[in-house]
C-alpha cells in the first residue's frame, strides 16, 4: 500500500535537515527541471538574508537560486525569492515546498509570462512516499514551469539569435536528446544558441564539455575550474600522473592542457569539424561527441572521485 508521508516526519528542521538533504540531492531536482544543476554554495548571503542554495545550470552557465520550505509557500518567501533573484542576477528561480498555494502559483506563472526568455520561474512540490515498510521515496513535482512555447515566441520577437546561433541550438538539442534518452548521461532538455554545452562530472567545478572551437575544430573535454587555481592544477596533476592508465581505458591518446596562463585546466580530444558543415557531417560529429563524452565518463569518473578525496 502506498502512503504519503508528511515531510516533517523525515526532516525535523528546514535549515539543518531539509536544506542539506536538498543540496546532496540537487541532481535529482535538476532532473525534474530538465537542468544539469551544480551546487555552488549553501546559505549564500544577500545583505542580511541568506539564500538556501546557490547553483549553476551547467548547460547554460546561468545562475540558479533555490529556496525551500517544509510547509506551504508564504508571502515572506516570495519576497525573499525576488530579492535573491536580483542579488545574484539569477536566470532561474526555484521554489521548493510541501505545497504551493494557488496565489503563489499564479504569481510565478505571471512572472514567467512577463519576463524575458532567459528568466525562468519554477514552483516544485516535494512528496515523500512509502510502500508498506519500504524506505521513503522522494519525488520532485514541478507544478509551475515556464512555457517553452511562450518563451520561444519572445525569443523570435526579439530576433537576437544569429543564424549561426540557431545552428548551434539545433545541434546541441539533438546531442542532449540522444545523451538523455539513450544513455541517461544528462538531465538537460533545452539546447542553447552557443558553441559549447557542459555536463556534470559528478563534482562541483568539474564538467564534461562538448565544444566547437575556432579553426573548424571540435573538442570533447574534461574541464576543471573550482575557482581556485591551486586546486585546479592539483587535480589536473593527479590525473596527469595516471595518464597512461586513463588513456588505456579511454582507448587512445588525450591532449593534456594545463593552460598555464589561465586559472582552469582541461584534458581533451579533438577532431575536424564545423557547425556550418553539411547535415551528414554534422551527424557524424554528433555521434563522435556522444562516443567521446561516454568514454570520458567511463575513464575519468573514478579518478576524479579519488583525486578530490586527496584534495579535501
């Protein structure tokens, strides 16, 4: 028998119990929203207030703010959400609660209708279910989401996307659809008019990227940027020390790029290619991106995990 459990029976306190749990399960929240969410900070300060969770959508690089409640939504948190959105210049605003009241649902829907195509508001209900004596199952149910149709109309009206940008959007839409539906590699659902797309590597500050670079080249990479040059180089060096093992698992040579003149580092593989290639060649490039991204995850995941333990 399926029973619905009161969230307060699982998390006694919002700040000390629910928010840390949500931070640990931010990938599941991202999956419900169609985003690749990476946690940046807990209790991020905005003046005298503090935002529950500050995150980034890896696919766009945009800031995502998340505020949570272990009860129904209230006016106080709606005001805080708008304050936090302005303070962090957020592109996505996520309100997680046990219940979203009708007036707050209407407010979020109104904001989605009135704001531009890059500003998104979500209302999400957290449900806890049990089947007989099983462990609790946690479900994120978006009850307010931006209408892609409405946002697309605004995007077309603005006419700010170039022809090349539209080529990128179409390419990455096809890529993420394959990665999500056939390989469970990503939660992302919306392609962007940019020459790159980033995917979670399981740790904040590390991502797998698919990129079109200048000079008609295409790249798949492990990109390392914790915001700290010493930590970046330390993980890169840890991986480089195991270069032969990693390349054997990958099945070929990789390009090891410490990027000495920059803060970040990367490990890459390249091939010829351009976003303006004919459809047949673009299909080959897409298959190559899929294959190399899967290989990167297969050969890097355990080494990244071990390397980060050594840095903590």
